[in-house]
C-alpha cells in the first residue's frame, strides 16, 4: 500500500501499539531547554528514575538568557536559577549541554540542524511548540509538555495516537520580494489557526522544492501556528548537502547507509491524504499581520479589515478585540501603520540566510529616527558567520543593535520586551496579546519586510527598497 | 496524578475564541522550577491591571466564579506554546474541567497528564450551557458515564477510552510505559542494526 512520508516515519518508530491505536513511539532525538525541563528532571528524581538514553538528548539554555554581554553571568535571579538548574540536571543525568558562553549555544531549533543532531527520518521532540521546525528535513518533529519531556527522558518513547495526513501544495513561482515567511503566513491565513488541528501537514509543490533548506525551516516552524501537530518536507539533494560534514552527522560508512535510507523518505505516488489544499504561489504578496492571531494577515498593499463585514459572530468579536488591542482602525492602509521597534531573530527567522537577506537590503541605509531596532542571531555560530561576512557592521552602521543569541523578544522572557502600546515589526512567529511584552503590539513579517519597516519607520513594502 | 471521576461546580465562562497559552499564563511566570503556585497568575493580564490591581469585571475575580472548577471557553482553547504551565496554572487555581468546542493539540494532551478533563461539545450545546451558567447554579460532570448534567438536562460527550481510563484511575504514564521495557529494548536492538547512525 502506498504510504505518505508521515506514514513511513510513524511506522518506522512503533515500539508497541494497543488495539485502540494508542502507540508507544520511539524518540530518536530529544532537545531540552531551561524553561520546560526543570519539573521533568525533578519528577525523575522524586521517582528515582534515570534518563534512559542520555546520548540522544541535547540541552541548551535559550528562552530566558539575556542577549546583552553575559560573560559575567546572568543578572536576573530567576533566569539564573533556571539556567543553573539546567546545568545541574545535565551534569547529574549525563546530558550534553551547550552552555551560555559556548559558541554553539543558540535557539534550540537552530542548533539542532546546525550540529547535525537533527536528521531526516527521525522522531524529534522538545518541550517547545516550534519543534515543528525540524520537519523541514523530513523528520517527524513536534512539541511536547513537561510531563511528556519526563516520559521521554525516562523511556525514550512517547505515548501517541496517529494524526491524519494533510498535504499543502504550493505551486507556481513566488514573486520577487516574497519569501517562505510570506508563504507560511499565506497558508495560515487561508486555513486558520485551527485549520491543521488533528493533522500532520506535508508541504509540497514547486515553491517548496525551490526553497533552500533554511527557508523551508521557516515554513515548518510555523506549522504549529496552523494548529497541526507537525510539518514535514521530504528531504532532497539540498538536504543531503546541508548535513554532509556537520559535527553530529553520520560519518564514513554510516553516512552512505544513512543517505540510502533518507532517499526513501517521500510520499509514494498514490499515497492517500485525508485532505489536500492548493496554494497558488504566483499570487502570494509580501504579508504582514494586523491582529493578535497569526491568521490575521494582509498584503502590505492592503487595508486593515472591517469586522462589520465578518459574518461569524465569534470571529467578529475577536477582530474587534484585536483591533482595539492593536490600536488600529478598520480600513486604514497597512502602510500607514507607524512602528517603534524592529526585531530580527527567533527560530523562525534567525538563521544566516535571514541575516544575509536583511543585510543586503539594509546596506548603506539608516533606520528611521522613530524606530529602535535589534538583531538577535539564532546561534553563536550564526553570529560568528555573520561577523566573518561583515553583516554585523551593516546592521550596526544602519543603527541596529547586534545582540547575543537566544529567543529574546520572540517571547520576551528576558529583558528584551515591548512596552505597553509599543509597536513592533517582528520576524518572530506569534502576535498574541502580551506576547512580546504586556500591551505590546506585534506585526509578524519576513526579515526583508522588517528591514523595510526599519528604514521607513512604517510597515512598508520590501519591493520598494532597492 | 489526581483521579478524575465526578465534579460539581458553578461554571465560569470566558467568551473568547483562540484563548492562547500566553493569555492563560504569561511568560514572566515560566521562570519557575516548580509545578505549583501558578494559580494566582492564571489569566494574569485579564485579572490584574498594569499596577497589579485586581480588574473587578473579569469573571474569575468575582464570586462565585473565583471558586469555579469548570471553565467554559470558545473554540481552539489553549493554542500556542507547549508550556505545561498553562494546565498547571488552571489546576492550581482550582479548574479541573474545561468545556470548549475544540482545543489545541499539545494543550489537550497536557490536560490529561495533569488530571484535567477537557470536554468537547457542540457550539450550540455550549451556548445553552453558557445561558445556564448565568443563573449561577452548579452543573455536574460525570466522566465514568460521559455525561454533563445541568438543570433538568443531560448531555453526553465523547472521549478517547484510553485517556478516560488514565484520568479515572489517575495512572502514571511513565510507570505504565516502563512496563514495556522489553519492547523498547527489542526496538533499540533492531535500530542499532538497521540505523547504526542514530
């Protein structure tokens, strides 16, 4: 019987299955960070349990670390306790840790692939919803709660029920100025934040095939914003090239064996999907969000929508609430929205290609007087690479702050936050109320659009920046 | 984990769709290394103003809802992050049961790992329940029989039998899975042969 990519990975990881479909699924790779793991390790201690396969787990502090100089330690008491706790837990249970001042430290979903810890065909979990990012390499990757983190540490497995198969085909050719961020925003805007609930989404089609692996990561990263358990993209030659020679990638004979296996990771020709959705890549424009849900998208050339035109009563109420929170009026031009802050970074858009693209647009220009702007590279290695290429200088000369790696203002757990009513063009993934700081107003955009907003001081069309 | 069987409570209703985990428990409270103590910060930005004062009009700040053990909310409840701090905060506040037309996937699973019952009901029925909740009378939830009683009405709800069993018996998932060690060991042996690079 023909199988989807998801079916193949799922079947390959069955340890045990009950008659009702409840499955014990093997976990090949487990990523751990400081915020969602302390209670899991504490649970192990209380029960006198061990970590079953410590070598399959990799830990890094990223969520609450400061992005200012941290060679002298972390000032915030609570953040320090969490990072210290992670350090102690890793030591006690024998887990590999990239500590705060390690060059390899960075956002968990950036360092996994960067090190070759992430690999095609594996099941990867982490106590973070954006674990879906790793699906860009053809791995089944999803976020779990802390109780499940504890379960994985103790058993190297997870109790799961299989999701349904959804394929999103993006065909055609995306216009100049449109990036994978716009593609995924378009998809979420089309199917809604619960459109993927109950499914694993496979992204396919010309547009996806033509993206670089880093651009694909942006797509899978935001799959969770459409409610799906995971996002998947079949590995191809670009994927193989990406992994060759990475520190934790298979070597020698094992590399050859792995490649043979990875080449089988695609949905069979006649595989059955429970649902398929078509998106025309030719019609995607640079997008921004206007509201407090990632599905609230509009082309940069468009207008803030009028809730009165919405028929669904709950949706109408949600739109009014969003507009009030965001301080926007129905039918105002998106490009008339003035911004105060610019944030480039996060597991969505904090990789070297994102920084290169932004720097290319920014070169020789200055940020507008009314904005303050920051770049937070996704990892120490991304930062180093960017500095070798002189990208840091372009940002600094333009007026951006050049920071240390971490999750930063994507979720505002450290001091990188918006003040009440401050408005931000952000390359992150969530525009929820209070996400980047209480009362803060987030507009999700691509790195190029963030640069355009930085230069003009308003949400602006990247296609108008030379 | 605490067992769940029957529950009687006056339900509190928050009339919003897409209530996300950032609303349920904002980021600043994720710095804890404990599971407890989050109840006072549940729905923080809706419950307290910027100076930390209680916002009177928010439902959970008012009797009898400040003691509600059942929460009724709009669809796609719990969307956003995987933070288990969200169910921990609900539980610490006293919420043991949520009623919504739909939930986000990770949040839904997290509930079952914390003895919280998330019930899915049709929007129409929920509307009826909401109207009933306005008279501040108790409703009753029975997991064993999969029924919700309010006034003289009774409605049934669906739930995955395995998840139901775990809640009813308060089972420790890890303990159960550790009983499958022989299967795990066999899988790992095969894995080593078939995929030596893992």
